[in-house]
C-alpha cells in the first residue's frame, strides 16, 4: 500500500490539529508513550515532531508533508512548498503575532531606542534580519523559554509570540512593535509534488482541512415557512450566500436551508419564529467546501 509520510506538530499545536483532522474526517489517536500516532486513514504514516523543526524535515524529504507555523518556515529558511494556509494557532482559531516588547516601566519607547541594547528571543534568525533591515545594532541572544521574565532583568527587550496579549500584560510588558503575523501552514516539497499519487493525496487533505476550518463557528438551519411569509423570513437571515428554498408537497409551504454564524443563533431563532418559520432545526457542521 502506498503511504504518505506526514509530520504532525508536537506541542502547542497538537490538540487543535487533532481536532481539525477529526472534523476533516481523519481520526488520529496519539499515545503519550509514542511518537507515532495511529490514524483511521491507512495511507498515512504519521510521526510527531516539534513545529520548530518541521520545515527542514519536510524540505529534506524525511516527510512528504507536514504542518507548522509560518514563523518557523521563515526562521529556518527552509525551501518548502506551501499547500495551504490554515488559520489556527495553539489556543484558538486565530493567527499569532511575534512582537517586540519591553517592561512597562522601561524608558524605551520605540525600536530605535534599542540601539546597543540586549534582546532575547527564540526566533533568533528572523530577529537578526529584522534589526539588520532597520540598521539597528543590538545584542541578540537565544532564549530557551520563559522569555517574558527576562525582560528588564537580563535583557532590555524580548521578541515573543502572543495570541491575546494576556501573558505580556500579566508580566507587565509593553509592545513597541509588531514584527509579523503567523498562521499554521500545510507544507510539502518539490519531490513529493512530482509524485502524482502523493500530490493528489495532499490536495485532497488540504481541501478537507480548509473545509473543516471554514465550518468553525458556523451552523446549519432548516425550517418550514408559509409561502406568504417567505420574504419576511429571508429578510431576517444573514445567509452565507443565498438560502436554499424547496417547494413542499403543500404548495402553500416551502422549506429553507441556510448556513449561519453560531453566535447569531440566539437572536435569529426568535426572529425567525415571529416571522412565520416553524419546524426550525439547528445542526452542527464539520466542513464547508467552497
């Protein structure tokens, strides 16, 4: 049987990636004692690897494809092919930001004020390029973790990853510049794309994963509506595109099916009912394929 070697992100992206694959129709089970997850897709050969290392292993052909952050592709400079962007990060369906931060009490107000100062970060290579482009000389050191606590004690500033900014605020840090935004990317390499079977397998997976992400926060609705109330009901619906309308056996009634944002449900259902809709059914969505 043909196999696609897939690098699966170990660590902060792991749980959300498992959930995303499940919604895409691919069940993955990860044991705490093994680096080799089991999947219900027999054509996948999966191995856990840290996101920081993923791009290089895909570049060098140890994996046919993998998932990692755009930040680590930039950091390693790996020559990989991006299959698609997947807008999720370690704690939610949003991008992450790499920011330059200093203590709230620091006299440093801008990037220019860091001339001759010390900066700590895990994103070493990208940070060097960032300051070189701005022609600002700084002493950049690699941080093995707990980077926030080092600002104001061991270094003057840090370059750190943030999603909501809560960790920075908790450690009394102030952002003086946003360096760039990163999302998860599904990547492969040129050699893999030359294999027709592997290319199609990867393209199919990308379609399903994007469809699973597109359905995040969305729900489906079905309802029956008297024909005389149709326009009034449609005016209530903030449809994804246009609702699907089907004639029922009773010519005086129609069925409507539509996709809505889940956060609007509490307002939509009462409004639909008052507009004449009945038999309203809400159902969850695993995928939306455009």
